[in-house]
């Protein structure tokens, strides 16, 4: 089997309402997503999506995805997409770094591999069944009352796990947010306080040693060094996210005891191949893991949910579904969706999501035959 064509679509994904994180310093209203289809000489096609969360969140942006695919496409033509590790090695030679560019290509190759084997991705990724995965709400920064109201609204939709955005320079405000939210959580619910790297180490230590809450705290500071410094001086379990891109980052975090868990996002680390490797390392060191994507439609969400469902319960935390924040749905009624606080991956061969090209419109670029 050989890749004969790579087609690319640019899709604007407006959010239903503005979204703030990192203590309110970053605002998002629209995502720039790239859909990609790989066609083969045996008639199978695979789909992938790469969608950075804006251009201020990580060193990634929508136009960069498409520029990178243009660079990679000539080297992809003629490869067997089922040889996912080899495809990744070729991409790394042609374009060192830039993992967010490669995610859509890698996911599309996994989609073809699953279809060729007549197996869903959750099974190829090591799962015994299509396990329902708990999904968490994502609570934008605001006053304690505003954030509690958002949590209660999410609870009415079945969410029992929540990610509350805190962080900034107002120490008293963050202490108030954390304490108020912890006290107001409905019975049986859990919360992670996601700082999105907005604290300086001294601020993180002061806030976390001032609160009674012992919930997860996610990415308190910018760098791995800073987060490791904080982790050794607070009692809250630390979850790392934005500073974790390469396998070496994860090796270093484990060596330094910088965290009790990580977020694994295919769109950030380069696709399912890299995400699976990191997941397996996390299992070996006993981490707990959120497995979700950076952003995107139900297509990107579903790829991450396949990997999450294939992860043992003891190591799996909740996953976030970006598509619930979107005002449009490019793949209606397909993929992993929230049902009473959980999402289950499709049982169809491969990814189980096949966009309708008529809904996407004309591709912006076609490479190959």
C-alpha cells in the first residue's frame, strides 16, 4: 500500500463564547484547524486534524501546520501509511521538530492502519474494550461566583470532573478562587486547578501553601525547572502540561520527581505514535494521565479518546473534549461525544470519523496524483 495523495483543508472553528486562561491574560474566540486526508493506491483513505489553541498558547499556529505539511508532502508520497513508525522517522528527517505539524499526518496513517486491519484504534493502541472515558469540563477564569456557576452548569450536563483556570499576580484572588471552588464542589466531583504556567515559583508556593485544598494543580509555572522547584515545596499533586513535548521532557520530569501526572496531547507531541510512547512511559513510572488534544473538532478529540480508552483505569484521569466549546461541528454525529459525563470511542475500523468533503468545501491544497 502506498500514499498517492495528501489533501488539506483549512477550517475556522469559532468558539461559542470567549475563553480566558492563564489568569485572564490570554483570550481566545476562534481556532484555526487543519483537516488532512491521505489517499492510497488500494482505495483506503485516512483522516487527521491538527488544531493549535490559537497562536498565543503554545509555539504553534494554524498557518504553520499547513506550511509544514507542504514541506512534508513530497516525502510522504509513496510511503506505506501502515508503517507509522517509519513515516514518523521520514517526517523527522524532512522537518526536525515542529511536532504539531506532524500530528494530522500521523493520525491519518493510524486511521488507515486500523481500516486495513479491520480494527478500531483503541484496540490497536492496547485496549481490551471500548471503555467509556470520563470527560472534564473546562472552567474559564473569573470570580469565584462566576466559576462556581460554570461548574454547576457543567454538572447539569453530566460532568463530574472539572478543570478550573486560575493563576496570575493577584495572590489573594487565586486563594479565594481555589478555596471557594473546593468548598462548593458537588458531592463526588473532582477539580484540577489549571494555572497554564501563569505563576512565578514564589507565587505558586505561597498560594498552594496557603490553601487547604489538596486537589491537583496543573502546570503552575512556565518551565519544567520551575515546576520541579514548586513540586518539592507543596503538598498538592502536580500535573504537567505545556512544558512537556518531547520524550526527553518526560524522562527529565520523572528523574526530577517534578510531577505525579501529565497531560498527553497528540496535537502537541506529534500524533498518536508519540503519544502512545509517552503513555507507555507514564505507565512504567506510575503516573496518572489526562489524554486529550490541544484543540479541534470531534475528529481530533476522538483520536485522543481512542488512546485514553486503551489506558488502564488506575493511570487514566479524565479527558477534555474541545468540540463542546465550538459553535460549528464539521463532523456532525460522529466520534466520541459526551454522554452523561463520559465519552466512548467508536467501534468502527480505524478512527471511526469520516468527514464529508461537501461540508468541508474545496481543499486548499492537494499534493500527489
